[in-house]
């Protein structure tokens, strides 16, 4: 479905991604793990066309993304739930959700998708008229996820959805991710919460200093000695 | 007491127009993150359009209103698309250079006007330019009342657009978080172009409605750019609601200053308020209202 091949990405003169390649098959949960500064967010931003790779290609269902403008990527069916939630703080919860459904198809099903999001997160319905900036961290993450779902994407990318949340909330966020996946949505997940993520994913890639150093099923990596030592602290 | 109320009325009527000027400036500041130092010069262009339509074609300023608004909308779009957006593509150019560019645009507009119209004072003398009506001994300028009404309608329409339509929400989204807006599929460059168009259109409306009671010369843009700047600082940078309060405040300060201190101090008082706000209420009225 999504195929990233040999991308090199720079911030100005500074190279951050080195020859990164990976693939996401339809219906799967694919995970990108790595330490701080490894380049995980950079990878997702490049897929979303916020950044342009200096070389390499990105294709989504046969369409080239690496030279497309960011709004085209959204139209093609890729939603990006960014690191740090990035809600529109002065807009209400409901307006944030509306902002997720600008593309014409998502727009025509806006009311329907919104009630689905409210079913998923009842607390958001209670707070729908509240400015998003005044919500708790966990609630904000729910809005960010809901805003991604509002786009009715084919592929949804999550950048560290568990960051800064209490363990109980983290568990429920992962539960939601599993659920949307079981309803047919393909997931690309970036996480530092390695143990949890590897156990729910179909395929995982390890990103270190801007390069993919390992790949395999979640199971394989969970039992890999290097992963155990470097990421699981065993 | 009569003088007081007369001054109050004058200040509020003027403040309505100032709010319109400030609203456009605040939108531009919010979305583009820059101060548009050609704002008053755009208004000057709209005033000359109004003058030409009246003087050569006999078009009443209020009929000229849609024409000047559409013209300035297009001029704003042109400026953003071909003069400001290209600057953002070059990474080595600081964002401040866009502000410098607006200064240049302002100068070009002013000198072009001087070239075409010379530096002479112009005005649009309509049948109602000096018409007044009285309520309880206080006089109301017909033209200014009408302008105030139009300003309210335009402002209300603008807020409806910003709050209730997808396009309006996109403008607010880009102002609040450009990158996140792009992740939602917003074409941020197009939104910037649209916003500059709208800002120019609003200030054009203010300029055209001022024409029946004001005078015009090429350098009139500068003072109005300063006023727009003061209004947005008063209101809190980029705050649209704040700009309305800022506009009314400036209108009132100028009116009371002119009545109780002296006509010559009108402009200075606005700037004194401006400095006081920067010193004692940085962030402007937005700090108080949080909107
Ligand atoms: N805007 C930027 N300008 C310059 N360098 C940047 C920029 N954003 C990120 N970097 C650098 O690129 C590298 C990769 O950053 P990135 O945000 O992709 O890491 P990450 O894997 O998402 O890390 P984290 O887990 O902390 O979110 C880091 O060394 C970072 O300092
Ligand atoms: Mg990151």
C-alpha cells in the first residue's frame, strides 16, 4: 500500500534520514521504533509531504507522493496524527474534528463519522464546545486521533500517541488503535513504548540514527537480543 | 455634557471604521505572521478608485463600494501570490524580509498615485457629505452613520465566515498552527493569498466609506498604516476580536483628545496609548479577554 524506497532527507545541510526504505501492507499495523532523535517524526513528515526527500521515492497505491503537495497526500487517503497532538487550541473540540474532514468525500460523511468518533470517545461529546487547548493531555490525544479518523483515511499514521500519558490512558489508546485497525484501517505507528507496540504490530522496523537497522515481525524483534538490550532494558 | 456625548458619538463612529481597518490587519498578522506595512497604502488605492469613479463617471461612493472592494481583493491576491509567497520559498530570507517587502509595496503604491494624480488634495463632495441629523441635541453625520452601519455588517459577516464556514476555519487553522493545518489537507499558500485579499478588501471598504467626509492625497496611506498598527497592538497581535476593541478605543481616544486637548494632538494620543499598552499590557486586550 505504502512503499518508501531509499529516501534521503535533510534539514538544510543536515542529513537526518539515510537511505530509509520500508513498506506498509494493507490492513496491517506497522511500527517504526527508535530512540529520541532517530528520525521517526521526520519519516512521517516526509510521507505527509511536509518535507521533501532529496532523493528516493514514496508511493501510495501506485501514486508518487515524494513530489506531491501535502494537501494531495491527505486527499489520497493518508491521515497523520502528529507528535504532540497539534490541535488547534482556540477552536472547539468539534471544530477540530471538522478540520479533519475537509476533503470532499470525508466532508460528505462528516456527521456520520463524527458520531462514530463520539461513540469511540464519549467524553469528547461532553466537551465538544470547549476550546481544545483547555483539555487534559489524554483528552487532547483523543481529539487528535478522532481528527485523524474524521478524514476517513485508508492509512492512518500515529506519531507517539502515548507520549506523556498515564499508563491506563496509554492502554486505552492502544486499544483504540487496534480497534480502528480491525475495522479495516491500515496503521503506521511510531512509538518509543517499544514493548507495548511490538506486541500489537504485524511488522516492525527499527530506526537508528536515521537508518533502518532491523526489521521483522513484532515477535521476532521482541526476542531479538539487540532490541532487548537497547529498547526493552532486559 | 452635550460636548461629551457629541465626542462619544464621533469617537464610536470613527472607531467602527478603524475596527474594519484593524480587522484586516489582524487577519493578515495572524495568518502570515507579518505586519502589513502597506495596509494604509492599500486603503489609499481604494480611495483613489472611489475618487476616480465619482469624479469621472459620477458613481456614488456607496455604489463604488463593491467595485473598490473587489479591486483591492484582487490587488491583495496579486501581492501575496507574486510578491510575498515567493519570499517564503527561499530559506535564507528571514521572515522579516516580507515585512520589508510590504514597506516597498507601500512606497510603490504611494509614488504611483503621486505620478498619476499629483500631490493635490482631492475629495468627493456628495449631496450628503455634510448632511447631519440630530438626536437629543447631538448631531450625527449621515455619511459616518451609514459607514458605521456598513462596518458593523461587514464585521459581522466576516465573523460568520470565519466561524461557520470551512474556508473560514481553514484561515483560523493556519493562523493557529500552520503545519497542523497542512496535515489536515489545507493548502496553506492559497489560504495566505485569500487572507491578504480579504484584508485588502476590508480596508478598501473603510477607505471608500470615508471618502464622502474625508480628503485624499498620495501620502495618506502612511498615517493609516500607523493607525492599523496601533489598533492591532491594542487588540493583541493577530486577534480579530481584539482588533475591534482596538479600533473603537483608538476612535474614542482620538475623538476625546481632539475635543479636550486639541486637534493637533489627535495622532500623538493614539501613539501614546500604543506605548502605554506595550509597557503595561503587552499582548493587548487579548490578554484580558483571551479571544
Ligand atoms: N526542524 C528541524 N531542523 C533541524 N533539525 C531537525 C528539525 N527537526 C528535527 N531535527 C533533527 O532531526 C533529527 C531527527 O528528528 P526527529 O524529530 O525525526 O526524531 P524522532 O525520532 O521523532 O525523535 P523523538 O522520539 O524525540 O520524537 C534530530 O537529530 C533532530 O534534532
Ligand atoms: Mg518524534
